[in-house]
């Protein structure tokens, strides 16, 4: 089972698609959670997800905006997609019957 922050990273990377890299994922997580996230936390978690086979990373093209440095691009693997789905379904099951969940 993955944790909450891993889920947020996987979800953000999946939503960003081919535009997923560390800073973009950090911005996406901040937008959704309204919390600041350090880039270090992103990369530590990204390394952990990659070791688990839930994402793959590769170096993108160098850009002038980044002073000629390349971006570390992120791609969610099929196993990552399944892990995120399992996490979401578990949270939904655990939330049934609670006062903050409304049935529609």
C-alpha cells in the first residue's frame, strides 16, 4: 500500500502526463492541498516510487529557462496506476458511513 504523499505524487504526475517533472508536480500538489511542499520531498518520494516500480524517470531536454539544465521527467507505470487506484478505493471504503461523506 502506498501512502498519502505517494498517492498525491502519482495522481499529479498522471494528470500532468508528458509534462510531469519535479517542479510541475510540486506546483500541482500545492494547488490541490494548499500546502507548500519542498522539492526535496518530491525527489525523495520519487526515488522511492521508482525503486518500487511505480514510476519511471528520464532526463528531458535542456531548456534555456533552466539555465541549460534538463528536467527529470516522470512517467507513471501500470503498477503505479494500479497502486493509486487501490489507495483511492481503500480510502473510499474506509470512509463509508462517516459524517463527512455524502452519498449522491
